[in-house]
C-alpha cells in the first residue's frame, strides 16, 4: 500500500488539494527552471518539448542503470547528469531547492502512473544489495527496515503510523520538516532513528535501497508531490 493509505483523512484531503498542498510551490518552481535557459547549453525544454506528454511516466522507471556508465541513477541523479553533461553547468547539489523543485516537477508529470522499475539484468545486483540493506539489522537499536515496514505496519511510532515504506510520494512535503525533501533525506532520518550510520545523499547504499523500495512498490501510483507527517 502507498504511504497515502496511512495518512489521516484530513491530511489526505490536504495532500490531494493543490491549493492546500504546499509542495505544489516546488512543482511550480521546477516548471519555471525547466524552461529557463542557462548561461551555456539549452533549457531542459529544448530537449524535452511538451514535457507533460514526453515525460509522462518517466519517473515510474527510476532508479535505473545508466547504459553508458553502468551506474545506478535515481531521478535526481539523471537531472544532475543532464545539468552537467548537456547544459555544461555545475550540479545543483543534492537537497538543494533547485534540484528538489526540478525533481518534484518531473515526478509530478507521472502522478497516478504505476511504478515499473527494472529489477533484472544490470539492475539485479543493485536490487539485491538494496534488499540486503532492507533486511539487515543495523545501529545501536539493532533494527532492520524489514522489522518495521513489514512486521509492524499499521502500528504507531512517535504518533505516526508505520507504513510499508513505499517512496512513491517523494520529493514530499513533510510536516516535521516544514519543507519539501528527498527520499534520501527520509532514509537518513530512519538511519538516525535506529542510531545507525547515516550515508550521504545519493550514496550507493541509499540508491540500492531506493531501487529495492521501488521494486516493492511496483504497480503503486506515483504520488509526488505527496504530504507526509
């Protein structure tokens, strides 16, 4: 089940109303950045004309293995790759307002589309690494993702309801952040919660875990920009 299933009725209504969901401000900003021509190169719109049609469903297939480098890229990584290689501009940086906005905008174009990542072929080793991370007990509390997000689903933790851990709403607006943040920010918070190592944004560990979570969420709709507690 998606994360929205575990929201209170009031928060779900707020999420579904573009006039009450603050994350749509980031989507609007991302749409402006998408059309903005940088000092060098061309605007995103120059390659991706009519993005509402040409990028519809694109976010459902990330993370995916980049054919040229063999690296696992999530949507943020793909946008940064275009930024550096095609626009010849410095990367925005993970968790920057610009990258969050562009990612939220591009993902919002797939809103309602079912997740469909590849977990076979070149993606298989990354998927298996993500599954191993999910099932491994970690930190001083000696807890795994699996124990909470499979074994304790529906129970309360610090006033929130434990979900299946689907990342289909990210970048999402979290009330506790009073801001939009990436899935990796949420993963870092989970790592901190069990007093385990917090890996860097965009780290191989969190990318592999993101792919595993996306594979588990196969068929669930993209909800970006979602709201979470």
